[in-house]
């Protein structure tokens, strides 16, 4: 099928590479414009734009895909289907109704509709998640689902590893959906509204680790936000000690204190203790906790 692809993130770039290697190679890729990114705040293209350039695909970088200039470029590509994956822009009329639109969503809908389904699944310690190929509608991830595939979530899996697995699965499932649609055999089933949960966008305040919470909850948060967002502890000196990898352990450590024991750095929590395996001091690189402790005393919180 002749397609146009709308995507932004590294997840979307992985799906795009799989799509480009199929009979449904996009005639046009649409991404947002280049933005300032990373700690250095350098201007860089979205990952999907980089992938499109590497693949030799026609690229449009649009601030608003609903504006007439962008619509005309999409129409000129004459897609039989428009495909959306981790795009980040709200798609409105007339684009919403002008073409069949399929969306790649990384959750088992109706669970975790919204902006951060992978992070929220890890935070909730879900044992399974997955990919859905759905029809895009005006509602938030509320359209009918055509294909879905479930995967297990490992107990120590972080965002990076789970996102990579889901992106690979998403690319394969999207190609399968397009194969079926080309044969007019793709069927949709409405979502069960009784099972809806929402994956709200990660708020900056959620990055802070609250020692008053259970260690298992904090460990899940560290995993959910690693490495793309990152979590931290706020010290008494109003500095931030980044926490890049951690796990819940059984240890007797007073709540709200950091203790060094045999090269391990332990945080006393409301329930249990959190062992900080990789930390990032202010203005420094991430390092194993034992390396950090060779040059630092555990900070007061």
C-alpha cells in the first residue's frame, strides 16, 4: 500500500525502519521541526527525521500537521493510508477523516491511553503490556483496535529495554496490519470502556524520589524513567543526586537517610530500602555507587 508516516521519537524511528523495508514503504514522512535537545541544548532533528534521511524517504518537518501547507504535501503523496506512531501532535479534521489512519500504540488498550504508556506500565509494575494497531479517532486513543500482541514485562526492565522491544514488535504488527488492509481483510473491534486507564504525561515533579514511599515503588519509578528522563534525590544542600539504576532490598536503614555499607549506597524508605546502583552527582557523569563512595560521603537528605 502507498502510505504516509507521521512520527517523531526513537520508538517511531524503529517502526519507520521496519515499514521502509516492507511493500508499504512511505511516500512521505512527516515529523516536527528540529529542536534543542539533551543537556547541551543543541539543535537536532527528531529521531524519525534522521531515520527518514538515512532511508532516502521524502521528509516534511511541520510545526502543525493540520495546517494547509502540510495537508497539501500529504495529499500530494496520495497515500492509501496514513500511519501515526509517537507523533506528539493532535490530528484534527479534515486530515482525521480524509484518509484511513492507523496508529501504533504501545499498550494493551484500553489500559494506558495517553502520552506515557510505557512509563506508566512500569511504574504500576504491570506484568504484561503490548502493542495495539488501532484506527485513529478524535478521542484520546479510543478508536477501535485491529491487532494486538502481548509481551511480558521483566521485573528489572527499564524504559529503554521495554521500549526497544515494543518498537520492534510495533513495526512488525503495523506491516501485518497493512498486509491485511491491502487484502481488505483488516477488521476492527471497539474498545471495552470499562477497562480504561490513562497514562498521563510525566510531570517534572515525578522525577524526585520521595523516601517516604515504599522502596518497591521508587525502584519502579527509577526503571520507568531510565534513561530518557531520570530520577533524583534532593539533598540537604538543595543539590540533586541523580539515580540511574536502583533496586528494592531488605535492609534496616532509617527512613530518609543514605547509608554506605560494604560499597553499597542504601536509602531508607517508608517500607524497605532502595539500593542505589548507579548515581550521577551534580555536574558529573553517571557512575557505579561504589565508585561514587570512594570520593564522597553519603549526602544528607
